């Protein structure tokens, strides 16, 4: 197998589509380091395992000797990516974008080698544009082309508003590829329109069009929608190791194969062997989840911390114990209804969410379910409140 064939095999592992494979082969044959681009708008402060899928693919390119350009969309973030949205996204303030961008820089280096990664901000070339420059950019496309985008067309047909500024998102994102002369751009399958759009702009700039590599969208913890902070079904790269381990253990069995394939280096042959063993009742999915959880915690922390997280998980969930170290929660003895105590944990966004959680039996005091939101919580010595599977609080009475 030639070096190009070997590289292509690594690059295509776990990918959904490659446009155009022949172009990539020709680029690889030159032997020069390719400019491989990934753009990310800092719309939220945390990066999760869903983002890690494409970051790990970037690492594959990096390990093959190519140049990584991580484009922080501090300018495009002011527009907001309309992908998959049924309405115009709220605009972020420049301050929020800058703050989020700084956390992105820290988090991507949990996967990428900082010495081989160029982090650039697209405000560098987009901010100085004049109205004349922008008019020239818009002349390179048509409204018809933009309306071919699925989410725009759905909103148009449903007579839902489309802000004019949203049309500028794919245009400005395409400009990023032109500015860095990208050879390859990566993204999730939901980004296909944006990625392909940039090829047209590169041709207009007399540049060879970038190759497009898309990766699957990682399904979130509940086994339905894609992993997303807004759906609260995510595992953050900065989650505490115990939480990270516990969340992995909570995923449906059906996600095991895709998580191993997209988030670890487990071979395809070993994944097939795992699937056969589970299907033939020769293995317990729980054991593979423990392997997966150890692997992921090791990636973002280290092996010793992963082993400690496994030990803590077994202590809590298999021996029905309580972690050695849990946060304290001081509760006023004169205002200690269950709903007030739940509010004090700051785990919930609304009282409605708290009520649903209580009715579902997800709250226990010293192992006993609490089902009445108005009932006073008994603040006895050593009282431990358990919320869901992973959150524990030692209740301390505030006496007056």
C-alpha cells in the first residue's frame, strides 16, 4: 500500500462523504503539507464530544503532517449560523464572543497539538471590509443559490422570516476559505451547504477548490437528537472526570458502536467483534461502556484519573454508596421546602423542570424518594440529597 493510499484510508475512516476524492489524491501526491481548515463560531463557551468527532479527524490530518487552520468565527458568530434553525438566531455581543473564543483556544488543544495548529480569527479579514468590498462578494452568488439551502427553503415555503443578514453567513464563511487558501475543509454533515459554497468562491478567486470531508453528527446521551448544549444531552470536554465517566455509562446500548468509532481508536474489526458478542449474548454491554468511559476520560485527563473515576462509579452505582467528597448545601431551616432546596442546587433552569424531575422520582434523601415539592426536607445530621444518578449534596441546616 502506497503512502497516499495509507493516508487516504486514515482520512476516510469514520467519514460520511469526500468531495472530490480524486482531487484529494492529487493534492496528497504533491507531498506538500495541505492546509486543512475547520471553522467554529464561539456561540457557547464549551466544546463537547460532538465537536470532538471533527477535531479528532483534524488530528488525523495533523499526524499525517498537514497544516491545521482552526478558524474562530468571531465575525461570523455575530451573524449566527442558520444551519438547522427554523428562525433567526439571536445575536451575540462582541464581549460574549471574545470570552467564548478564548475558552475554545484552550479546549481544542485537548485534542490538537498546539505547535502544529494555527488559530486564526476571521474578524482579521472580515472586519476591515468596506461596503464596496461586501457588494463585490454578494455579486458572486444569487438568491436562488442561497434558497437551495434546505433550512432557508423550508422557512421560505412556511412564510417564516429570513433575516437578510443570514444570507451573508455562507458568503462570509466562504471568504474564510479564500483567505487561508484552504486545500481541505472539514465539518459535520449539517454543514455540507456551507462547505460546498466555499468551493465556488475559491474558483472565482482563481484558487483550486477545497476538498470537502464531512463527518457524522454524534447522537446525544438520550439516543435521539444530535449532541447539543441546548438539548442538555452533551458531554463537555471540560466536564469533571467523574461526570464524564458517569454520562458515558448512561448512554443507550445502541450508541456503543458509533461512540467507539467516532471518539476512540478502537479498530473496526474490534468494534465488529463487540457487536457480534453483544448480539449473541456473549458479552454485557455494560462492560464495553466501562471500557469506553475509561478510554474517553483517559483522553481528556489521564489513565490514573480514569481509574479513579471507574472506582467512584462502582462505589456509587454498583455498591449504592456515596462519593467520598460531595458539595455541601446550606439550607435555611425556616425555608426548606423541597422545591426551595432544589432551586438552591442551581442544577435546573426553571421550577417547571424541577417539578417534572420530582414527579419522575429523581430526588432522594438518604435513599428515600421525595415526591412532594411543598414538603419540608428533614435536615438531619448527615442528610444526603441525591438528584438523578450523579449529583449528591450534603445538606447543612442554617440555624437562626
